[in-house]
C-alpha cells in the first residue's frame, strides 16, 4: 500500500485527488500496488466526498512516515519551497507542477532528492499534460541536444491567435481570454513572458545539464504586438508567436530568451493554435522532434502529476537519473547575438524622408520590405545579421521616431 | 561493464554501432557504467574500424553469457524471430527496430521477456527517432487512451506532399522518392500501406493493452490517389494524408485502419510535410497530444535503438511494466463503421445524367460538392454518415461508372 499526500487543493490539486480516488483501479493496475490518498493539505474548507482527508497542518504530512509520495500543487515559492525541501529531506518522493519553484530551486531540490535516493519529478511544470521532460531525459538519451524552442504559454498563444485569425487587437483579445478563463485577472505573468521564461529555464536545465535562472533569460512579452505587425508578418509568410528559445553556443555557454518571434508558415509550430503548446527539441542524432498538446487545464496537468506519482512508485528502489548541476553567473551568454534574419519596423513623422533614409542606409541589410504610408511605417526582414549590428544602424537613423525588432524562425 | 551485441549491420545497425563506439563516453555518462560492443552479427564482410567485432555465427552471441543486451536490427521475421526469442529465453534483454517482428510476434516476445524479467523494447519500430511508445506507456499512465492516429510512413507522406505542393502525379513523385533514396526499388510495403499498418498495430497494442494483428487492419495504400483528388481536397479545405487510425468502440472492441484520408488544413497534422511523421494520441485526461519528427533515417532510428539500450541497462534489476495481452479474432471489429463525413468521387460517361442522378439521389447526404465537367467527375463531402450506408447508395446509382471513398478527419 502506497500512501500519498497532496499539498494544495486548487484547480490542479483537486484534479490529482479526483484521478487518484475516482480512477484508483486504473492507477493500481499500472503500479501493481494499492494506492491511498491519505492527506490533503489546504487552509480552505471543502465539501467533497473525501473531506475526511483534509488537514491544515503540514506536519501531519511531514511526520507521517507511512506517506512516501507527496504531490506539491500549491504553486509559488513560499511556502512550497520549504515544504518540498522538508519532505525530500525526510526521504519522501515529491512530484510538483510548480514551474516557479523548479525554475528557481530545481538544482538544489534535485541534489537533495539524489542524496536521499528519492524522486523529485515535475513533468507537469512544462507543457501541462504533454509528455516532454521525461522523453527528453529518457528517449533522447542517445542524443546531444543543442537547441530547444517552442510555444510554452497557452494564454499568449490564444491571444496572438485571436489577433491573427479574428483581427482582434491585443486589449480585446486579452479581455476575451480573461472572460473565458484562459487568462488571469492580473495577466502579467503570462503576457509579459515570465511563465514561458520559467519553462525555458527548466527545459534548458534538463537538456544541457546545468541550471538556468529566470533572471538570466532575456524576456519580452507580447504587449507591444500590434495588428499591423500581425499583417506584416502574414505578408512575410509568417505568424507571430511568443517563443521560448535556448541554444548551445561557444565555450559551453548557452543563449536563452523569451520573445515574440516570426515563425514561418511552413513550420509545424505555425499551426499550433489556441491554448495549445508545442516544444521542439533538436538532437544531433534525431534532428527536430516536437511534442504538442494542451499546455494547461485541470485534467491535463493533473494527469501529468499522476504520471509522475506512478513513476515514483515504480522506481522506488531504483537509482534516480534525473539530474542537473547548479547554474553559474556566466553560463548564459547575454551578450551573444546570433546572425539571423530579423523583423524590424520603423516609424517616422516624415514618411518621404524615412523612405529616403531607409533606402540609402538600410538597403544593403534589407531582404524584403513593406511600406505602409497610412501609418508612416516601414516593416522589413533583414538578411541574416547580428542584432546589435542592426540596432546600431537603426539608432543612427535621423528620420526614425521609434523602431521595433522581433526575432524570426525562418 | 555491460556487453552488447548487435544483430545486423545495415543502415540502422551501423548507426547503432557508430553511436555506441564513437559516442561511448556520452552513453557511459548516462548509464554510469562502462559499455562495450562485443559482437556484431552479419553475413557480409565490412571494412570498418571495429572489424574485429564481427561474427557470422549467431551462437557466438547466444552462448556468450557476458552479453546482457542484444540489439536486433536485421529486419524481417526470419531469422530475426528465432534469434530474438532465443536471446530472451537465455535471459538477455533485446531491443529492436523491427516493426514487422513486433507487429507479428510482440505479445509472445513480451510475455517471454516478462517471464525472464528482462526487457524487450522497440521504440525505434514506430516513428524512428520520435519518442512515442515510451511516452504513451509512461507519461500517459494516468490516462485511458481511446484513439490514436497519425502519419506513420515518411515515404508516402513525401510522395503525397510532392503531389500537393508541386502538382507532381503519383508515378513521378514515387520515382523522385526512389531517386532520392526515400523509397525502395520495390515500394509496395510503403505505398500499399503495409508499413503504416504494422505501426498502427504496435501503437494500438500498447495503448489498449491487447495485440492487434496486421491482417485485422483494413489497409489501403495511396496508389489510387490522383492530382484531381488533391485539388478537390484543397477546395474542401483539406490535404490528403495516409493515416493509420485506431479507436475504441463498443464492447471492448476496437476499429483499426490505414487509409488515405482528408485531414482538415486547420489540424496540426496537415502541416506535417516531407518525410516527417506525427502521432496523435487522445487520452481521457490530456485530450489530444502529438509527437512529431523524422520517422526514419539512419541516425534518428539508431538513436532510438540506443535509447532503448540505455533503458535496458538502467532498469536491469527493476520490474518490467511494458506489457500487452495476446490478440483475438473478434477483438478488431471489421464490420463496425463510424458515422463521419466521407469524401466521395463519382465518374460517369454521361455527365448531365450523372449530375441529374446526383442531385435527385444524393443531395440529402451531400454537404458540399465540386462538379468537374472536364473529367466527367463529381467530388463531394457527405454529411456524417455510416460508410456502408453511403456505399449502398452509390452502388445503386445507374449513371456511375466508378466511385472512390476516402475517410476524413475534419
């Protein structure tokens, strides 16, 4: 008999409880042992069939030696970090859907888990119900992974999709997403890219073996994306997506960013719509491999947490292989800039003068362009170039009031 | 020290040998043990750096008790089946890329492996380098899977893609695929759907827990697909793909097929081009999850084989969970027909009469249609209907010389 505790009974936590209790036979079948949800930690009161399992005191879980697996689905760093650490130190396996916790403290918690020979698993922290972390660590074990990128946040993908398909502006699309429950009342974590940032940290740490901290990732949200950008992108054969990206560069360093990016319509990621997520992994042997599915939602995320619980139980007496080192200040090269095509828009009051300066100064780096006289705006795609080189050229222009640069995946 | 034998030194086998020998440090790191390729079985002679490892006698492998893991990459049933069975019975773990073998003998070989508590793994048999079998059995463990479908054969996807994008007819696209090495000189296994059939058998067995035999799967190839079909499909907002499909229906039975199918352009699978494969899995908790990547190729397939070897070594002393029952004659319901939209073309010598009969007899089941007077042909999409019902209607028509029905995934 395996006793399990669940910390947190919000959207994901109640989903985990429901799967473990309502589909108990299914889980028992998979692990070939009896499974029992013994404690559920939450400060709130719930009127559910399994009300007798609730506690408001973490020590009921920590000090119950019969509990061997704990699911942390509270979210946030405090008190989740202290609780998870205490459980691991007590020799309990922990699974979590908490991307903020893993992105901030993953290396430390993995180290403790390995020392105690228990599991610390977090499949649900990236891509909700999409299996992606375990396939990266298991199935791609024969590969050296050198690049990861993807659509890691369903809320922003939904908003951008509404802008692209329904010509809705950012504010209206955000409002709709909030009304439908796809975006929080305070949408900053999603629309400013912080959620995607945590996920690219976790993916990068797992793929390259060294922790990447959120503040090392150049993070931009989608709040500045206009319907004009969407239309220009379409003309350039692309759609705008919020892309988390990381890649190995020289000297064992990596680059990492979350940025609105023009993705070529011919790439499979251009077809990832609505709240769906997708992660592309580039291995030296497999080439490009992608994982796709709903990146959030109660059932999908809860099923990933339960998948981890099953894994903990199956591998209780087995050596744990999931591991990465602590990060370091200079591991992520924040100054490195790849040579790639860039999307640029320029605005100026005097459109004739802007056009003149554009063709005299920028024609050698411009690959294709759109002149929008109604908006006094020029949009263009550069030839493959270093971003800082392009920025220097743009800041030297005299007729430009403002400019915008987006990455591309062509 | 783990000693490994490789049976077969063709495209995949040489790839496996190269990864294990040239990237030995990488693999050692992953399994935390020394890895040694001890024997390579092949009747041919090879002039390679590791020529000393070759043998022409299977008994050198079978009777070498120091060999604990064997990679079977010969292909075909004979002698692969006898060799694999003998190795398992001797207590050696076996990994294979041989879809024909797994589709024909999987249940039996898994049973032997479980009895001997060794591994029998075959990730490379479906989707080449795409992790799909292990994610299905591990990460989706908390799910009940009720449907699987996908593009399971890269050769036919390449040919159809050439027809769609470059307006090349089937024969020319096949010739090009052969010239580029994407299709065999004898292309029957690919273009007639047998390769995809084996893969849907394996996927279904794993997902639903019971063996599905290739002769239980309704299998149609792409040889009858014309450029007109491609164009009609485009008008109906779809692309034609060769889709392997299986689904749970009533009474614990399933349906299984490989058929050319119209896939809506709005679905992510419509964007899977060239030799790429993609598998969609529908779980009751996760909803739709998809796996995408190169379905074939030396490095990709070899890396999946090596991933399985790593898994065998890591789990040597662990209980094995991969399992499914033997199949049965009535498990696959071959008469069951889903009610879904169908794509139909009708040809007749007297086009005016054909049009007349179409509108008088078929207008109630027709959702949208295209009249092609140049070819005396009508193409239409039915309202959701049972295929046998539609067929009965078509065979009763007096003005029709021939008709064609394709499935749809709208």
